């Protein structure tokens, strides 16, 4: 398998043609193997090439190891001494040329021989060029540069599609092979998407091949910019994925999705691809409409080798086409079923607000020193008539993806403020309601307006409202986030950092954010007080909050032992099943009466 270092970097980046001087600077990354039995020669050649800016060398002193080393390191260029003991340069060259993978590796022979017969023999065996010993510096640099440029050009022709500039089938197969190896090693699934443009033959026949080509280029550009966009997968809390696009046939594209940890990711990507393809293509002021069918195969679930995955993705694509095109299908029926469920859930979710299917539950936050309620977290519930109660972990990510979380979040804010205001008015003046804010809501400029409006309509004092955000929302531009938070705290509303410890907060920045409360994540409390490590973490978080002058609350407290540990370590605000599960409005009203 080829792993040479110049080809992909040289031409693949964004499929743009790289200017000449840049090409040469990229050539300097080329892996140059030197095989010579005289160490001094290896040193001289390396020093001369280093002076010319090259930096990636593989010196080999023992000619018997040359072939193995080539297999292991896949160099871009071989500088090969002719006269060596045991195995000479001719033998290495002829072994190489008979090998399918390395038959085209450029080889510059270096020889002290002045015999024309020697050069002729090496040429017949497939040497790319010659250099005479003693080596002349400028001649060496010139030959190396020219040989590497020629190789890069050949690679471009061999590995990239001339119409779209995308990797072609050959490079795609190589990359899929590497992707599968990596997926197996790191135990992270890989997904292969086979994308076929529907009824493309008809387009070629009616509009002509040139127009067909124009359309293909447009679609290729759209897919390329899609997989390069920062929200390719779309979820802010997803791990970073990579997607590699190739044109693998006349009107067929493929995407390798690496590092994918959920079927949801493939599902989201497929929908985006279908949307991107569906946008009309403008040809001579006429709009041409195209659709695609996508087949998805997953490594390791469906197959663990290149051939099977390609075959299965292709048969899933055929199935998608039979289902009426403009559609995607997984190869595995189980995944198709999951994806159908998800589609159904999504279409119901779009109607949920209008149908009044949402309800808020409230979980008390208790001061364990007095056993009195100081506030409550409102938690959204969706009771779907057909599906029953759908867990927030399922519908909230879907609402985020569908862009529904903003109107849903506004409803939550309004409802929470209204209900809390009723409780405050009935005598529980100090009750503070916590409302979860999703990353998408947080990034909307309209958030402050929604909060203002919820407060005004309900008559709730801003001091009775606290917003829960998570660490991941504060990553990136610190100054921007400080301003964002400040803009809202100016209203008199406070912030709490939810699930603290599960993100990657930079502790040094934490003190800069106007945050009133840290919420220790439930995961740290599960094994408290049995597990010493967790005890230390919890104590450290408490000390951190204390040092920064923030309130601290523990969530997910389920038993008396946890409670005792927290009390002893000065964490007195407790939320968890030990005190109460989240309760609907009626039951929470009763709970209030008995715990105030
Ligand atoms: P969260 O904000 O961290 O909420 C705490 C979750 O822990 C709740 O799950 C709660 O029911 C659960 N919990 C509380 N005490 C215990 C305990 O002692 N043991 C166990 N095992 N669990 C406990 P829930 O209601 O399923 O909500 C899950 C997540 O959904 C929430 O995590 C929050 O991130 C999100 N969520 C809920 N409501 C909303 C909302 O209105 N807006 C947004 N954006 N997200 C929400
Ligand atoms: Mg929360
Ligand atoms: Mg939480």
C-alpha cells in the first residue's frame, strides 16, 4: 500500500491547483530513501539535500534491508548506490520493478562507474535517472527536484479525477483501506456512503454530455464544501469527524466518514447531502433539478474489508433507488429501522409545540443543612401520544439538529417563569428556578430578548431565575463568551455551569466568567464515598468553587452515604432522587408545601 508523503499534500488540499513555487516547497516534505554501503556517502548526500531544504530522509546502509525498508516506509524517491556487497543496486532495482506496488517508485542510481554498459543495463531495468560519484551538489539537487516533480504530476494524473479534481476510484480504495485499518485499531466505526445521482443518463442524453459534466462539477463542489464546512455533522457536542469525498464513477461519489460514533451522524450527513444535491443547478438560465440515492455500509458491523464495504454500500444505494430515489438506506436492516424510528420521531417533534405535548417537571434543590427547598431545576418532558414519553436525551439533540430547540427553549423559559412566578406569589418568595439552555439557544442573539420577555410576561423577578449552561459552550473565544454572559447577567439573571467536570474547561478562564454556581456532574458521585479517586475529584471541585466564590451544588444524589460525604465536605445544595425525582406541577406544589 502506498503511503508516500508528497502526493496527497501536494494536490489534494481543497482540490486547488497549487502554484509552482508552492509545489516546490511542498516537495521538500518528500520522503527520500538513500541506500549506500558507505556511511560517509549517506551523510554527504543528506547534508547536500538538507542545504537545499529537504528534511525527510531514510538512510539505509545494508543493501539486504533495502526492500523491507521500502515496504515499511513507502518513500517518494530512492537514491540507490549501484556497487554494494551482498545485494547490488541492479538486483534491488529489478526486484522493485517486478513489484505491483513499488514498480513506479522513482529511482536515481548513483555510480562511480564510467562504463556506458552499466548505465544502459540500469536503464533497461527501469532506473529513472543517474548521478555520478563524486556527487556534484547542484546536479544532485536538480535531479532530485525534477524527479519528485514528475512523480507528483504522475500521481495527480493517476489519483485524481480530471473533471472534478476529486480523488478518483484508485485513491479512494487506498484511503478506504487505511480508514478501515484505523477504524479497527482505534475501535471507532467507519461509514461508507455511496452516493449515486438519480437518472443521470437521461440528463446526459437530453442535455448533452458537456452539460452533464457541468452539473457533475457543480455537485462535486457542493459536496466538497459540505464536507469541509465546520458544522459538517452539526452537533456541537459530537467528536470531530473527517469526511473524504471521491468521484468513483461517472455519476457516483463516495464519502468515507471516519471517527463516527453514532448512526445519527451518518443520518445527518446523508440528509445534508440530499439537500445539497437537490438545490437546482443553473444551466443557461434554466434550472435543472437532480436528486441522489445514498447507500451506507458500516465497518465493522457490515464488513471489515474494502471489497465488502463497497459492495454493501452499493447494494444499499440500489435499494434506496428502488424506494423512490432522493433517499438513503443503511445496509443493515436494524440500522434502517432505527433510522425510520428517528424520522418518525422528527416529524412528530415538529408538531409537538403546537399540539401542547410538552410539559415541565421540577426537581427540588435542597439545602441539606436545613432540609428546605431553595429552588428547582425545570426538566422538559415530551409525552407523544403514539410514542409515549420520549427521553430528553433523545428528543433534545433531535430538536437541536432540526433547529426546533430555539422555539422549544422559548416555551420552556416562558412556562418555567410563569409557573415559578405563581409559586413566588403564593408565598415562596425565594424560590429560584433553573432552566437548561442549549448551545444553539445560547448562540442566538434573540436569547436575551426571550429571557426579558419571559420575565416581563410572568412578573418573575430576574433574581429568581438561573440559567444552566455547559462548559463546552464557553470554549473558544473567551472574550466573546464573557460579553455574551454579561449581556444577560445585566438583566439580573445568573448562570450555573451544569455537568461540571465532564467538559474541558480551562480552569484559568473559569474565574473570568460571570458564573454564580457550579453543578458537580452525577458521574463523579456515583461511586462516592467508596471510590477514593472520585472522592478526591469531588473535594477538588468543591474547593475550586469555594476559592472562586461560586456556589456549589451536587446533582444525582441518590443515597444517604453520598449525602453525608457531601455534607462533610461543605457541599450543602443537593439535587437528586434521594430527595425527589422531577415532579409535575401539581406534585411539586404539594412537595413545596411540605418542605418549606
Ligand atoms: P441535566 O440538565 O444535567 O439534568 C439532570 C438530569 O439528571 C435529569 O435528567 C434528571 O432527571 C436526572 N437526575 C436527577 N437526579 C438524579 C438521580 O439522583 N439519579 C439519576 N440517575 N438521575 C438523576 P432528564 O430530565 O432526563 O434530562 C436529561 C438532560 O436533558 C438534562 O440534563 C438536560 O441536559 C437536558 N434537558 C432537560 N430539559 C431541558 C430543557 O428544557 N432544555 C434543554 N436545552 N435541555 C434540557
Ligand atoms: Mg441541568
Ligand atoms: Mg446536569
